[in-house]
C-alpha cells in the first residue's frame, strides 16, 4: 500500500512542478503548453522561433546527513533531483532529448532553469535551499536564453 501512495505522491509532485513551471513562464510572457511527449514536458515559444523543449523535475526539501567527516552525522537540507530518464540503467538527459531542464522547489514555489548541456552526463543533481533565492526563476531563465542559439537541435 505504501508503494502505491509513494507513487501517487511522486506523480502529484511532478504535476505540481509542470503546472508551476508553465504558470511562471506564461507570467513572464512566454506562451507555454504542457505536452508530455517522450522526454518533453513543456513547449515554450521564445520570440517566434522554434519552441524550446522543457523537461521539468520537481522536489521538496529533504533532510540528509553528511558522513564524510570521520563518521560524524552532520544534518543538512537539500533538494535532490533525478535529472535522467528511463529505469535501469538510468540515462542522462541530452540536448537531443530537451533544451532546458526546470528544477522546481515545490515547497518554495521557485524554479532554477538549466540548459541540458549544464547537466551533461549526470543522473542526479542536489541543490541547497539558498540557491532558490527570490528572483532565481527569472534570472536562470534569462541565463538559458543567452545561449538560445545552442538550445534547439
């Protein structure tokens, strides 16, 4: 029973991430549609060009423990994102899969956008809560668009 509940929570977390990301992009003036096609969750139009393909990954803050220092368990908070696709073995996302990955902090309702190239070869990404600062959604989106010529395949 717990496994089914965990799966439902995971689906709800993903759906909240997609909805929040689409809302923020539309709010910033970028027409966006939720599509869920293969490894693409959203399509976003930027300046009349070919749409950008966005993969959304969502997480809530988790408490973890750092045991690297002589077995001492030092607690810290982090967001842990699975930035890959597939089951076993997990496959890192590539620029052929999507252009931008949106990392959504569900509890903070903030987003960090990264070009897929910035996650090259990775299957997980951990981000501390302080990285989700006020304005990070706009700032990281604008940073991605600076490289728009490299975004679409």
